[in-house]
C-alpha cells in the first residue's frame, strides 16, 4: 500500500518513509525471501507460519542456498583478483560470526578455509571434518591448552598476537617436534570509520603489535627452528564500506614486508576482513568483486614500488557471507504507543515488544547497531507507523530494531522478521533473564532442517549443582524446604 503519511520527526535522518510498508527490499533480505500472494513472508518456499509451528519463536532461519552462493562468490572474487596480479588468495571464513558443525562443513565443501579464535571454535571445525591445514587460529590470549591443541592437530597457521606467544608456540611445537607455521598480527595504524568498539587496528587496543616492533619480533620468530614465519596479518575494523582503509593498510604492510624479505622468506600477506553489509534501506554496501580488485591492484602497485615479488594473499570475510542470509522470526507480544513531548509538537513512537531481545541480538545494545523489520505473517493496508522493536528483558537498552516503519495495525501474535541477523547474533547470544537460546534452522528448496536445537529450561538447570543434586536424590521441591 502506498503511503500518504508524513515522516515522523522522531525518525533518524537516514530512515525514509516507505512507499509500501509491506515491500521487501532485496538489498537487505536473503536471496530467497519473498512475500506470497497471500501476504505471508516465505523463505526458500516455506512460510513463516509453517516454520514457527515446527520450531517456535524466536527462530533463526538461514537461507542455505544464499549462504552457499555468497561463500562461493566471495572466494571467487578474491581468487580472481589475486590471479589478475599473478598470485593466489586464500579465503578464510571468519567463524566467529556464526559457527556450527554443519556450517563449517558447508564452508569446507565450498573450498574456503576457516578462521577460529578459541579452543571451542577449533573443536567445532575439527568435529566438522575440516582438515587442520585449512584452519587458522587467532586470539589475543590463547591458552597453553589451546596452543597445544592447535599444534597437535596441525593447524595451517597460528596468528601470533604478542611477543610472549612466540616462546609459548615455539616451546609447544618443539615439545612435539613439529614445525608450526605462524603469522604476526600487526596494527597498521589505519582506522576504518566504524563504531569505536569495532575498531581493531589502532595502537591503543588489545590486538596485535605496532609496526615499529615487527622487525625485532620476526627475527625472534625466525630464530626458532620449530616456527615457520608465513607473513604479516592485519585487521582494520568491521562493517567497512570504503576501500581506502584496506589500500592504505596494504601500503604500510608491504613497506615492512619488503624490509623483512631482506632477511628471509615472507610468502604471504593477510589483509583480514571486515567487509560491510546492508542492514537498512539507507545502507549501500560495496560490491565485493570491485573491492577485491582495488585491494589487489594496490598490492601490485606497492610491490612494484618496492621492487619485490607479489606475495600470496589471504582474507578473512565472515559477516559478508553469513549476515544477509539469515533472519530472526519473533512473535509480537505487547504494543505501546508512547507520546514524546520534547521534540516540539508531541509525536508518537510505537513500541513493539517481541519474545526475544538482547539475549539473541546483543548488537544494538553493544554498538547501537541498526536493523530492519517486516510484518511477516500477513500483509497490511494500514499506514506506516514509526516503531521501535524491543525485547522482553529487564533492560531499557533491550532494543532489537531502533527505528523502522511498521503497519499501524500491528497486533499481538503477529510475526515479525528482522533482517541480516546471520552475523554475531547467535554467536553473542546469552541466557540473560534465564531466556533460552533460540533454535537455528536451514531452509532450502521448500524444506527446513534443524542445525541447532533450541534450549529448554532443562538445559538452564543442567549446570545448577544444587538442582542436579536434589534431582539425583529424588527430592521434590516440598522436601527441599
């Protein structure tokens, strides 16, 4: 329905009044999500009502074909760009965005490597059958147990994040009489223009080492016979829309790379990830093929400038693969129209409460991240109303969608879908207020299957020692008084 409603002054500047509040914007939603003639949102041919009747809400739904297609497209984009400058590229799926054994197996099957940053993520990748040589281990505080596991498994690379890790990894590899390939994470000094907490390449933060310290630490790495130096690694931030930061970072890294070549081999250069996606209609994420080509061209130009051979390249995309492929379905509970009086003439913001919240999507609370929502269970002829979708937690900051236009007649028991929840939402999920984590399902060609079952209250009590002791002793609640 085309709207004649005026823009609500409470809306952020970037949020436009939609011409049709029922419309599905292709740039935001999974490739196989659409609205049926009856008005219901369908994903890969399955209506949201059917999905909810099978799995309940909240519910994460992955468009499997879209995930697979994006993974292949990203890998091919970087491989093709590298090939054009006479080198090769490794593409690591940054598993921190979302990981389970089946997703790890998809990534492996599609020819990507996998990046893990903890012993738990390493365990999942290995359990999925990913060959250890295709795994890279990150982390600013890797435990001796995690290092030992990685060396024992034979991972393809461990990223050294601080000087102390050189001795730890060398000692562990020596004890096992193995040669462990390593990269050195450096801070290029380049800051991608993102939220403060997403900036990970400046000096005053926990990751990596300063460029000025690189020569001495690489010499130290090379002094250990059980370590093999692969090259430098950098990560300049997340949700990046402009290529300039990657280009500048590559320039700085290659200058140091050229100096390191004077004293030994430096076969690789890892430029990290952080490529942005669309969360709202106002976003204009870059086309990754063009991004890859510009980065590769910058690498070639700098290598020519320093008269050195072009190294093998590596990249670590995650969000750009998983993020757009997934939606979260919620059930609407209470609705409250709040009149705001401190903006001139009184204005109304509609608060729509759903049955999840910051326990399944912490990003709005952490980063003030913006998301988009649609009424999913039906189509509406009502005019658009400025809405804020909020969760059910005991926190005023428990916001799922900070601002979007939804039909004014939205009602309890309607279903909402929130876009682009495939990256970090499940990974950051919690049991705050003792809510259970939602299930995750994959949909493809008209069928759905469970990847991760939803938690139950029994799961919440599984680690409660007194509860389990009383349960084992057969004591009832009344007997425990």
